[in-house]
């Protein structure tokens, strides 16, 4: 495991620290809060939604029937002033002035870095807000259309205030986002502008989470806009944008982190283009719907791929873990993503068992009860994984051995971490019924007996070394139960 990342919906979260109805700026957040994240083993905090938007256009873009339905569902007493616009339709890469000035944010970064906490910010390569000020200063970076395209598809194209026709940003599988304008990645001017922007962001943070990172990839970008390119005779640029963008940015800061939100089996290619980590949405989907055997197959992928995967149970785009999995299964899934190779992403509210996934356009969250059982569970889990063996050790899968004719062994997943003479053994029953097996281990001990400390459940077991090495360690776990053993 490489790093632990914690996502915060910044514009909403900061209001929790308000006093006398005055919302503080980020620089005023008590240092004790940031220290509490460090104490949990968090290495990076992802401050989602930090950039300036275009607030004057909220009424125009954020009150369609679909969005209003979402607002009512999660915040029944919502008011129009609670709607603050999407943090992914930005004006430009300037810190939202309600949160901090540029100098204040740089000071915040210095303060957090001294505590041992690094900052991740969003980079949104595909688009800007449809009414971005860049249409006045840098209109050449956007994908233009013509009257014919506009007449054929007024959902995908729009007429800007400058009189020109532009494309809205889009994912090829869904209708265009009406509050956005598409960046043209087959324009050298656009690529140069976006790379310069990335380089300027290095002053403010220690890495970026790149929204929908696969969209600027040449083949995907061309397939999305194929008809437009043919009509307007736009030529493809053969070099991949990300190669140059990442290389040039890392020349400024070699440790600057690039995280790709990635789908459509683009993860491996994005890693090859230079990304440090890519989303592992496939694992999340398999945890939700599949059995342990299919999950095991996923964990047998190439080691380099595993190490560059970022595992998560929820984020601002996904439903809450406790809603999808239920409490006990969510605990088993959390143990799994926290103790395999790769980075782990946690989401603000996950530790407390929050149920509501807040639409990103809302600036107020509902009040929810804290799940004390989950708070205790995550506190213990984070304490366990905040150990050098999980960052500096070597990881390997273990094999579950069938007992007699019992087939529940297929529901048990297990692996070990080794660092010098230290070991951790993780065993998870990822099913809704009891499971049994043996797990063969090499202890390399001259002692007759071994002591297994179950760090997760605060229990101790004595076992014969010869039995563990010859027959295997006997395991019996009830539904979604787990062990994390330290062996003495």
C-alpha cells in the first residue's frame, strides 16, 4: 500500500466550523483537525471543489427537474440559496475567494506539509464552465462548431456571448453537460494552455486528481468528436497529451502526484502514460456484486498495476458505502481495500457511517446520526494499517485450503505482508454465511508454538508451528468477519 487519501467536499465541509453564522476560511480551520487526520495515518487530503465557479449562472444551469429531484431526496428542506453550482464547471484555476486567497492557500499548504499532510486538488482537463472568462482571454483553446452542427444538436453545441458556436463538454456515453465548454485536445494552443495551468498549480498543492482523465486520450477524444472533426477538417495530434503534461509538471516537482479518475478499461494505458494512480472502479463493482473468487482473480493482476491502483468504497460520485453494502459487509470491504497493494481513498463521512451522497451542486448537508460502531471500527482499522509494514513491506496472496467436502473455503480471501521479520496475516470471509478453511503459512520459527494476536478483534490464539506449516492455520469466520494477525 502506497498512500492513504482523504476526500473532503470543501465548500460544504468548511461550514461545520462556522461560528455565529460566519463561515471561516481554510486558513482558520483549527490545526487540531488536520492533526487528527495525520494521527489516523492520512497522508494526502483531497480538497474537492476549491476552484472559482461562475455563481451568476447557478439559476440558469442548476435547477432542472433532475437536479431538483436529487435535492429534494437528500435535503427535503433545501432552499434555492443552498445551491452553489457544480465544482466541476469552473471559471478558471483560481482559488475560490470564499475559501482562501492565493497567498492564504499557499500558507495553508506550508502548514499542512509541516504536519506531514499533503494536498490534492482537482484538475478538470475536459472542460471549463460554459460561461468561463477564458472565452474572452483564450477562446482558441475551446472546441468550436458551426451553424450546421448547432442546428442538428443544440444539446451538444451552444452560441456563446462572443457570437461563436462551441461544443459543450461531454462523456461520449451521455448527453453533453450544458454548464460546460469543451477543451480541444487536437489544438496545440489548448494543450499548451492546459500544461501551463498544471505547472502553475504545483505552487498550491502536492498532486492532482484528474477528473475523467481518459477523455483527453487521443482515441477517446477522436471517437467522441469524430463527426465534428470530419466536417471541420480538424487534424489529430498523434502524441498523447498526458505524456507531455505529466513529464513537464514533474520537472518542477518530481514527487507531484497524478491520480486519474479512470473508466472503460483505460486504467493500464493511463498508468503507462505516467499516472501514479488510477481509480479501481472495477474492484468496487466486484465488491458490490460478486463473490470472493471473482475478487481474487482481480487481485491477481500484474503487480505494477496493483501498486498504481487506488481503491475506494465511496467518493462524491458513488453512493455511500453503508448504503450499498450494509454495515458488516462494508467493514469487510474496508479491511480489504486497506490491506492490499495500491493506495486507499477514504471519503469524509465514511468513518461515521453517513448515508447521504450529496449532489455536488448543493452547499448544505443534512444532519445525520453518527454510527458509533463504525467510528470505533475505522479508528481501530486505521491504527492497524498505520504501520510501516503496510507501506514498506511486501504483499502476497495466500491460498485457502478446503476442509473435507466443505466448499466455503472459496469465500475466504487471505494475504500476508512481510517486512524483515515482521508479518501481518489478513483473512476475510467475504460472504453472508460461515466459512472454514486452512491457510498454509511459512513461519520460519524454531519455536514449537506461535502466538497469533488478532489486532482487529483484540484476541490471542496459541497454535503449534508444525501444524500451521504442514496442515495450515485453521480458520473459522462467521459472515463478513475478518482477522488481521500479528504473529509472535
